[in-house]
């Protein structure tokens, strides 16, 4: 028997005499002498309508096919005469791969996002989540393409690490010690007996290691999972999330802002063009403003204002904030939203933050009070990028490490990079799930990552 290639429904664009389609049944209904089966193969939003007529030898079994069952269909792909779909298959053979029982939870009706989170292993079979995760895949590709087109090299920075890049101390521990009998020395856990012979954590950022490669290969980036044990149960925070981190040698804060703006615009343009039908689903059913928001971002020049100016705008606004604004404290999400949505109604880059509220590695400005930090804020999300120019001067970096209480012995290699051939360099981290939330309008981070990890939640 001649083997026929499986047709992906996303590729159905012309009549074909013989096609093979494999997928999952969304619905089935009978009509006199026919069974109409809606099949989806996950390649695109559209189902294909399969018409099975009563002359098929297994017609009795076909009539028992239930929602959620897996099938393999052979037949003719023809233009559909009925409304609603462009193509249909006149089946010559319907192979039932497996029948789903009636308890299949995704019967044809709307389900809440909260319910679908409890069946995260099945939710990609719905229209909405199928679309979201196809977009996630396309966006990942677009990120690699963006950097490759500009000569950046892709670096795989370690997941297990000894260094706390952000100095926030909210890291997950990695250990093989027996938790029921932890070895003790001087009243404390004895990590000398642990796998690595010292404390190990899951990384919060690949930045410090990426910097070492920027100082060797020029422009580089990492794109991988990062972990934070922040106990904040918000719609924007996950304990495991993906970050895109470019790092550019011979680049100052202005160049860094340019790259951030260019990256966001290019990625939005890409999904609007390449994921058109999936994005349309979100624009119709999830956020009616979505296309307007995306087009506005692509068309605007991002506002660039120093932190002090941002604080001024916020204090002069008549808005009642839950957390009052004052110089020297970090911007809260309500402040970010006010700036980007209400005041400017476009993306805003806030730069030059007080050094006290930022990590040790950011470059100290001439005023000795602020550092060359930058946060990119976008409507509906707030902070999507955090980055900075890095402190390239050995003595100042060493002083900042002392001030912020970072042990020099552990960061000797980082300091040493400033001793040998140090150059001005800059980079940032783009939260990949926040980008996903922006492009889909999905308002909870738990719904843009396949299996979300948040406080007290590690199912699947
Ligand atoms: O601002 P952050 O903490 O910056 C860094 O980690 C730098 N080391 C990056 C760099 O310069 N290479 O994090 C960067 C971005 C944030 O702007 C946000 O979009 C995202 O990562 N992010 C989170 N996303 C989801 N859940 C969390 N808990 C996140 N924490 C940060
Ligand atoms: Mg940040």
C-alpha cells in the first residue's frame, strides 16, 4: 500500500484526491445516512469537517465516536458546500485510534480559565490554549531570528548556580542532602557534604555568566528558564518563568534602550503577521482592545524618562495610590500602569534609578546617587523589561559589592572580568511570559505557560 503523508490542517489550501488526517474529535453529529465529524489536529485553530457515509464498512463504530476520541481519516479533500468551513473531507476510511469515554472533561461548552488550570494536561486541546501555545512556539522562534539577524550569539548559561544575580535572596535551593538527616557543622547545615560541596541554587538570571561571554564574543543572548521563590501570588509572577537576556559589549544605556524598543516592536509585528488567525481569536474572545494595543505599541516612540521625572509625574497626579510615591522607593505596579496607560498611553522606559534600590552590578552615574538602570513599562502589563548598563570599573564595582554585602570570594570571577580587558557593556532581561500576556491579552501568567509553578502549586 502506498504510504500517504499526513496532512496538517494548517496546510489545507487546495483540493486533493487523497489525504490522510490524524487528530482528535471535537464533535460529531448524525444526519440521514451520514455522520459529520469535526476533527482538529492541533496545527491550527480550524477544524476539518469529515463526512462519513453509511456505506463505510465500520459505520456502526463511526456512529459511536465521541468527543475527545483520536481518529485517522483517509479521503478526498474538497471545497465545502456548507457554510462555516472552507474544506471538508469525504471520508473513504475512518480509523478509530482510541475512543474517549463520556467523562472526557472538554465537552463542547465554555470552560473557565480556573477550571482549565486544574486540567492543564488537557487544556492545550481547547481553541484558546491551543492558540496560546502555538503563539508561544512562534514567538520563541522569532526571538532567535531577531538576534541571529543582528549577529548575536546564543549562550547556554547554567541553570544550577552558586551566585545570586539580583541579590534579592529569593532563590530555590538545589541539594542531594537527606532532608530527614541534614548533616550539621557548627549548628548549621553542612554543605561540604552536599553534591557540589557548597550551597547550590536555581538561577534567577543568566546575566552574570552572559556578561562573561559578551566580553569574549561581543553581542550575545540567553533564553531559558529562571526561578524565583518570591512568595507573591500575583497575576504577573511565576516561580518558574523564561527570560530573554541580551548582553552587548561596547554598548551604553542608550543603545540598550534602543535594542529593547526594537525587540518588542519586532516581536509584536511578527505575531500580528505570522499568527494572524490565532491572534484574532484573542482579539475576539479575550480582549477586544488587543489589536489596538499592539498596533499602538508598534507605532509609538517609547517615552524615555529618568526615575526622578517619573516620581514627579506620579506625585503631581491626583491619583490615589495604595502605595504612596516617594523618591527612593521602587515603583509599584499601580505606578507603572498609571505612567504607561493613563499618563502617556504608550510604552515608557524609566531610567537612572537610585542606586539603593538596584543590584550591585549596575553602573554608577556621575551623580553618585543613581545607576544606569532601565525598566520598560508597557500598557496592560507594566514592567516587561529590566536592565542596565553594567559597572565596568573594577574599583567602583568592588565598592558596590562591599556596600551590598556580596562576598568577594564567591564573585572573584565576575570581578576579574573587570581586571582583564573590561569594556562598557549593557543588557536586559525580557520576561517571556509577560510578553505572551501582552500579545494574547491573557491576564494571568498561569495561563500563558504550559504547566505553571506558583506558591503551593506544583501539580503536573
Ligand atoms: O528585572 P529583572 O529582575 O532583571 C534581571 O533579572 C536582570 N538580571 C536581567 C538582565 O539585565 N539580564 O527581571 C527581568 C524581567 C522583568 O522585567 C519581568 O518581565 C520578568 O523578568 N520577571 C518575571 N516574570 C514572571 N515572573 C516573575 N516572578 C518575574 N520576575 C521577573
Ligand atoms: Mg525588574
